[in-house]
C-alpha cells in the first residue's frame, strides 16, 4: 500500500546536537507537511511544501528548517536541539489542487527526546 | 491567522450513549472542516469532513454539523462503542484552496463498557 514513512521512529539526543527527521512517501502527493504534537496542544504546523520549489513556514517554525529533496522526500532539521523540542513529530501528505478532498495522510510519527 | 478552539478536552461516556465535541473557528474565509481520530500510539486518521456549502454530513454513526454564521462545527457520535475511545481533533483550513489546516487541541473520548 502507498504510505508515508518516517525515520527514525524514536531518537534520544542531547542539547545542542543537530537532528534530522526524514519523511518519504509513495502516495504520489505533491503536498507535504511537518507537524509537532505535544500533549494537550494538538497538532501544530511547523513547515509545509506544496511542491519541490515551494517551502512555507507554519505556526511554529522557529528553531526548525526543512528541505524538500524531491517530490517524495521532505526532511525536518533541528540545527541545535533544545529540551523544549521534545515532542512527537508527524510528517503528512495531501494531494494537490483540483482534488475534491484535502485529506492529510500521516506517517507513524517520530518521537524525539532532547536531554 | 486561523484560531480553532475545541471543547471539551476530555469526555467520558457509557457505551451506547452519544458524544458531542464542539469547535469554533475565527477565519471567516475557512471553508473546509475535517475531523481526525487518533487512537493511542497511532497516527491521526480522517474520519469525516465537511465543506462550507453544506450544513450537515453523516457517515453511519458519526455526523458533523456546521454553522457558518456562528463559526462553529460539531462532531456527533451516536451509539458509542469502546473502539470509539481515542483523541479527536477538529481542524479548519485558512481559507481558499491551499488546505493548510489549523487543528484544535483535541478531545480525549473514553467510552466505558
């Protein structure tokens, strides 16, 4: 089945380290997103990309950067991780304009702990 | 930008009862309102959505209603079952067709057998 795959699924790191979370998809979708989930805060949008040449900041982009290496790949980087970036991170995709539904398809999540 | 408020944050019901979760939004240009269900340890998945050109949509035991004038929409689950236990998120887009969603903070629904 076409899916959204995130690596790593779990990562423990130390303050100040650089971390990259990777996302790849076989759904053929143009749009890709990175969300952060904290208990009681829902899903907050970090960055989104509607095609390879399009990168946009979301609600909470400070401290994060992204790279859209190809239509199927979208990576999230933390240049210098800090403890309050400890969270569950989700990559998601959706089909492009002209499709009747804006359904998001989420990956399984990457749990990041910054000590 | 869009602001989505969701209530209640937790909801406990007996099996067979109905459950209602309510959300309000701020952007009058929003026109797409999905609901996602996240079971414990799993990824969020779309369960139902509604567009601003309709007031209600039903899919078996779940329904969503939308009041554009008041800027609020609600999820209704009837005849609840233990497998309905999960966190439910409402969301609204930021207007237009870009589908950039803003999510509510979630409601933890517990269905007691």
